[in-house]
């Protein structure tokens, strides 16, 4: 059981002013009527013994702002407009200075249950976890064999009614963990969002959108935090092929390449048709790859025995390096996310060549384009649209940025032509970013690292029109995967030059007072920036079956 601290001198409860509260975010254009079929965008998802719906309407309960540390505070919300027969698991909380952008899931027992034990039960009572002047946070005490998934909030010390929330039978849940910090008060209280411990295409955890809080000083790893488990093997809420096409047609981003981009994308067949060679370890001569990649080694894993390379003729090599924007298309992988309550549409871009990096020390106005550092043959980059299966709403976009990336909520995206977000591809490196500008890979605080320059130009791809669906495993063979997708080896040769030596030349040109800092930053750069080997294809990436690494 948690303890709580009383009113403190270092906090401030704000009387609700509806004019100052964040306004709900809406996409720029209305969501269309999607093609009919299965359970996608019907508003209710069957998880086996439970049916769940998404609620995004909230009534603000109270706002809390600590005096230290300096933050804009949080607002606690009660979900409203709950469909008849459904029950909530807890309240919602978010930072006050952000657009109101969240949801909680509500649930009811599914028809024809397989057991006589009810999946939902009201709590026995509540424990008061924490209080301030007008914020009282309560944890439901579940009956034996049940678990609580959220918290309730009041503005006074009167305990909430036990009918306010529901607890869930233990076997219908699985463990989850804390995610982003919503509020942290140094001495007394922390609030987090939560996420499933295991995420990816085959994982069943379904987070319900409620917050988790604690007065302990631990990280949250040891707490009893749980989410729902999808026990319905049919994944009937996932979109069918016609609905996928409609989603891409409505949300497909416009991908802008930098005005000075030289190494543009192409289609995979164009790359193969223009002299791409397959090499095998121990043999000096490569063989021409056919347009479909059907003569590439299929399946297995990257054992280092095979790699692709550019044509041997210098003129042909340069031609292929520059790509062919007219042939380029987005290669689409569609998969379940968050236990099948969301759909991830991963869109892959292929570029025949990745150009050299530009090293920067911003405050000294030093920008040096490297000779070869960062170069490699064959560049696969991607971004991912995450779409709610409750109504087909675009919820967020993942931007792949070299060895990492970030999830960006739809409220922070830049849109064009209705609900189509903009994706900016970085000069030479093709990493994806949500806004134009310069992104530093290294120390953004010091402005030391590798530049990623992105901007609009007349070089772009409309992903809503130029795409090809290459995989959707949950559809059971409806989508035929191309031969080249089964090639699990490297799309470029191992590069033998000494990238570190090239870096050392730069360091020697810098003032003495900055050299040590720059050396430290360089040690943190991803290995792939040194161009040590060509990349593997999409299906060999961790995020093909797993979740994106945000």
C-alpha cells in the first residue's frame, strides 16, 4: 500500500479555468467513411471475454502545478460520454500545456462468455494515494482474483463511489510498465503514462490509456501495473486490403527531399535493372540480379556470405547512385500494434546510395562535408503510420532516424492536402523528420555532431499514390511478398576505409578547447555512420516483427 503526503508549501492547485485548459486536437479534415468489412473502424473491438471502446471525451477535474521543479503542471480528467453498458478503468492525465490528446478504453463483458466468472468487478474500496489542496488520487482495491488498471481523482477527501471504475479478472490482464513521465515532484509524487512490457506484431498487451502514479522513489519497475490482454486470435478489428488502400489514400504522406539532394530514391526493380550485381564470398565476379530479385538467395539470416554492389563501370555506377525519383515507390508493411487495437503501416523507401555525412560545430560555424564517412550502397529508411482500429484515425507517426527514431503525435505533425502528414528526408542520409530544419545527431545542446538537413523542394513522392503493399501477414496470404523481400543479406558491400582516420583530421583542425568534447561526441556516433557494411533489407530489421524504438 502506498502512503501519501498532505498539503505542501511547494505545490499549487489551480482553480479550473475552462478558457485556459488545453483544447482537444482534431485532424485537419474529417475522417472519411471507410469501406465496409470485418470489425475495423466499427467503434468496438472484441478481446475475447471483453469488448472495448475508445473514449476521448473528458471532463477536467483539477489542475496541479508544482512550484518546484518548474513545470506547467498536469490536469486530471474524468472520461465522459461512455457508451451504455461500458465501464471505465480509471481517469486520464496529461500535461496542461499540451493540446488535449488522449484516450481511455472502456469495457463490457463480451456476449457468450466461456466462463461463469465475471470479467469485470467493481473495487471493494479505494486507498488514498496522494493529496494536495484540491487533488485527491485514489487507487481502487480489487476483489481477490482481479486487478486494478487505473486511478480515480477527486477534489476533496470524499472517497469515490465503487461504481466509478471496474477491475479486471487477473487472467484477462498482463503486466505493463511505466512510460513517459507526466508529472514529477521531487519530494513526493510522480505520474506516468504506461505501456505494455512486450510490444510487437505478435504481442497481446492492450494499454487502456489511464495513468499510473506513485509516492515511492523507485523507478516504477517493481509496481503492480497491468493492461488488458487480447485473447481473440482472429484480429477481426484489423483492416482488410480495401481498407488498407483507403487508409493509405487518405493518410499517405508527402515525402520531401532536400533541394540539394543528389542521392535520390528509386524502385527496387529499377536498381536491379541498371546493373546491380550479387557477389558471393570467395568469388571475384558478381552476377546480374534480375528485375524481381528471383535469383537472390532466399530466407535464412545475414551470414555475411552474399552482398549487392553497384555496376563496375564508373559512369553506370554514378548513374545508379543518383537514383531515379520517377520510378520510386513506398514499400508498405501492414501489421497489428498494441494487441491489435491499432494498425501500423510501415512505409519503406529505398535509395541506391547513402551519401557522406556533414560534420558540424554550430557555435564555431564549422561545417565539413566528409569525403566518404557515412557512405554505403543500398539505403533502407522508413516511417510508420499508427492508426486506431476503433475509428481509423491517424494517431501518430514514427520517424526513423538512422539507428533510432521518434514517435510524433498527430497533434505535432505538419499536414498537407487534408490529413496527409509531411515527412522530410535528410540530405544524403535519408533519415525521416517531422519538420524542416537542421537536426544534430550527437549533442544538440552543444551543437556538435552530424548534420541532418531537411527542407521542401520540387523533389518529392506522394506516398498516397505511389506505393506497393509488400506484406500483411495477418491477412493470411492475401498479399504476395516480392522475391527481393526474402533476401536477408546485405544490400551493399563492406567498406574498408578507415573512417576514424578521417575524423581525426577534422579534430586536428579544431581549437584546443573543443577537441576533447568533439572526441567524446564522436565516440557516441552509430557504427553505421562509418560505412562499415551495407544495410540489410526491411525484413531483417528488428522492427519488422517488433515495435518501433522510440
